[in-house]
C-alpha cells in the first residue's frame, strides 16, 4: 500500500514537472509573428530596419515599405518630425493596438535629393513607447543615371570608361599615415564621358576625379586618399564611380593594404 502511494505521488511530481518544462519551452519558442518581425527597438518590432529602393534612378520617385508590429501591452502612436523635402512618409495606422501590425510607406525623391551613388540617410520614428521612444530607419538608395530618355542612336554612341587597373595595393604603412593612389582611365567611347559621383565606402577613404567631363579619346584619373588613423591590420575599401557609360554606369575600384600598428600599442 505504501509502495502504491509512493508511486502515485512520484507520478504526480513527474507529470507536473514535465508540464512545467513543456510550458516554459512553449513560452520561449518564438511565435510566427515574432519570426516575421525579428528586429526590435523597445516594444516595436520590425521586419527590417532599412530600405534600399532597388533600381532607383536620378529622375525617379520610389516608395518602399517598412512593416512593424506593436509588442507592447498599450496602444503605440507613431509619427515623424523634421523630414527633409525629398522624403515623405505615410503611417498606416498611426496608432497600433497591442500586437497589431502596421506599415510605413517611405517615398524617396531622387531628383529632389540630386545626388548619385550610394546615399546613407535615416529618418527618426517618434513613438510613445516608454522604452527607446525614438526609432531610427536607415535609407540606403543607390542612385544611378536615368538612361530611359536616350534614343537608340544615343545608346549606340555611348561613352565608355576604361580603367588601366581597378585595384590598388599600397603595401604596408604605419598607423596614422596618409597614402594617395591613382586609377588612370580613358574614354574609349564615342561621346563625352560625364563623371557624376566618386565616393569611398568609408570616411577614411576620400576620392575625386581629375575632371568631370572627359572627351572621346581623352584620359583622366580617379585619385583616392586613405587615412590610416585608428586603423590596423589588413584594410580593403571600395570607391564607386558613377558615370554616363550606359553599359557600365557604376564602376567599383578597390584600395587595399596593411597598416602596421604603432609600437607600444596593443
């Protein structure tokens, strides 16, 4: 009788113990909604923090969308302030109920912005969230020339930017050194080559063209300067050149090398 009573108590303990573990695992397992919105700032979760506006050109206006969900136990209000004139936003709805999904349609006017190449920008979403009420959305459009207005004849007579070498290695330098390299090129096409933008992928790398207009048969160069301040070890960065070469409007150059750390530093 004692053995039966002991066995019964043991089974009850095991059952409730197993049930507790199962319930804990169920609570920890992400819901389908959480898997769809993996990034969170405070109580607001996002499908993604960034928008790239793929395929945008200098004369186009493009809209991309950020999807969000309110993980708070209270209604959350969403709004923007101080948006630049080339960005407009529409929030649907402007107040999210607990666990409600919403969307933010962001429109980027590339013509108003007036800048070619990769643009890194951001807008601040204001909320009544008690945890990090201000949320940042990153915008990174890669703006290319608009060739849709060209005639077949103009396309056939396109300028062509031809580089001698698209890669440059400066070898080994000391931390804090500044090194400059050049990438010679030639316009091997039939019309004037226009260089719209030259940008480095890091603030440590500045670049510029020797001329913004290069006639057919003429040459030029892209000059890049790398600053090794606060750098150490192997380094590699890109320089993006945007031109009116119809078949190759975006050219990637690379600068690389090794930075030797100053003695006495770890």
